[in-house]
C-alpha cells in the first residue's frame, strides 16, 4: 500500500480494495497481523475496515479469528464476468 492514492479518489475505498486483494493473494484468508505487515495502515484502521466488510458480507471472520473473503463477492464477480 505504499503507492500514493489516485488523485480525486476516495482513500477508504482504495484501502478496502487493497485489503480484499491482499486477502485474495494470501489464498483467501489472513490474520489482522498478516494484513498489518503487508500494508502501511495501522492495525485499528485495518480492523475497522474489515468490520465494515464483514457487516456487509464482503468478508467473514472465521472461528480461528482469521478473515476470509465473503459470499457477497460472488455476486460482484458473476456480474462482472457476465459483462466480459
């Protein structure tokens, strides 16, 4: 996440997509610590963003306290795929 934000972009949206990409790159599940070591973001910020993603269904917290991609991403992927 060392890259500068796109001019005119919304920082929190950029951060959320970066976290989703990091989870994907890690095989679909990660810990807060793993995300923290992969970004320049403070742990509380990562936690807040993930809690929002969990509440919307775009991420899930597993019993092991790891975070995984959520089921609502399937709908987004299917919609994008059908347009390609």
